[in-house]
């Protein structure tokens, strides 16, 4: 038990947990209202969309891949939900249709990544613009094709203005809760639990790590690389779609541009959480803790009067520092292992022969 506790203390996740506690205490000392538990819990609703997108992206990065199209999938999901609803479909049926669109978008990315040698960054950069374009043009396209929406203006009216007037029951997803625990936080924790079990307790999770370490070795080991990659990118699309639904409920309006500013923060959360951009490393717990750390940091900076224009500078700087720190630690650990191996070799060579 002591050995396991000592092992946990040495992990990146433990360091993040300590930093998170210190951050809350420091922000609470600056602004005592920050330590109010109810306020603290409900403030998470401001950044749960970041966590919903970052958690499954962790799985993608473990495979040595990347998916930057999630922010466009958020907008595509949001406007799809709104358009299906104004066409007369029940809001919660529209919600599931929108989530399905997110999954299909993720599968589209995964199919290209799995079937070609093109860098996933290039593929998802292309789909980033493609999904954003579809989201922006979808209302006008439906109007041109003669589909009818409730209201005299038709679908074209929603192209730039967004869709408001969503049902109260749907808006409660972001603004309601159970006691002091908001629904978005509950959704995030359940999603994290599901992904944690999937990553750390199943064969599928082991496949992800193996692909990230050496994709060719994974193929020779009969790992279903293509289907695994398609599935993990579909999960990323689903997470981004969940984030789009959360944002739509939060702003009580469906818009094609929701989430477009979140890309830097999402990537920072995943990297800060311990995922290796070269693949093979990462945990759901790490990403979850990093998400709370970044989220509360943004909240604290804004509460102290730091303008929203400066916050991305802080987040970007933090990303650079984390990457530099991880590179330094990797080099340090490798040097230490090399020294231990050299010392062991010298001891072996100096040991007397049993026949001497």
C-alpha cells in the first residue's frame, strides 16, 4: 500500500492535483467569494465544453494523432440541433440527431487518418474548415432546397443570427443541477468515468497505447488499427458534439460559430494533463485535473479584472511552459537511466570471475 501511495505521489497527476488545490486557495485569498462551494461548482459550467472536447481528444493524442476539427464540430452540432428543432422536431430528438452528426464527423476524420499516410493534423485542419463551412451554409442550403421552417423568414434567417427561443427544458441542461452540483459537471464526470474505464481497463485502451508507441508493431500484433482509429476519432467527434450541445444550452441559442475560440485551451488542457504529443502516454484523470486547473485559472483572471484578450496569452504561455518542462523532464530521465545503465555495466565488468 505504501509503495502504491509513493508511486502515485511521483506521478504527473498528483502534481496537477496539488497545483489545483493551491490555485483555489490562492484565488480564494485574493477573492474570498471564490471559496464558496456553490459558486465554485456552478462556475464549472463556464468551461465544461472544454472538458467534454478535451477528454476524448486525450485518446486521440495517445495514438500519436490529433483532431483540431472539434471546435467546428461544436458549431455544426449546435446549428444542426437548432435547425432540426425549428423544422418541428422535438428538442431532445433533435439533440440526439445533432450528436449523431458529431459522431459521423469524427468517423469521417478517422476514416481518412486510418486509410492514408497523411498527417492527422493536415486532415483535421481541412475538416476544421469544411465543417465550419457546412455549419455556416446549412441554413441557406436548406432554404434554397425548399425545406420549410416554422416562421415566415424560413431557414435563411438563421444563417447569421442563430436560433433562439429554445425550450426551457433544454436550457436547463446548462443552468440546472442536483443540489449544488450542476448538470454539466455531472455529465463531464460521467463521461470521464466512461472514458477512463475504456482507456485503462479494456483491450481497446491497450490498443490505443500500442498504436501510439509503434503503429507498425501494433499492426504486426494483429491490432485492428483501422477500426480502432475510426472509433477513437468518432469518440472525439462525440465529445465535441456534447460540447456543442452544452454551449447551445448555456447560451440558450444555436449558432454555427459556437466554440470557435476554444481550440488553444482544449489542446493546452490535454498537454498539461500529461498526454504526449508523440503518442503512447496520457490519462483521463490528468486531463480532467488539467481542465479544472485551466478553467479556474481563466475564471480567477477574469475575476481579478484581467481582460478576455489577455487570458489567451496566459493560456498560450502556459502551453509553451508545459511542453518545455516535459521535454526537459524527458531528457533528464533519459540521462539518469543512461547513467544507471553505465554504472551497472561498470560494476559487472569489475566483478571477479567465478572461475578466477
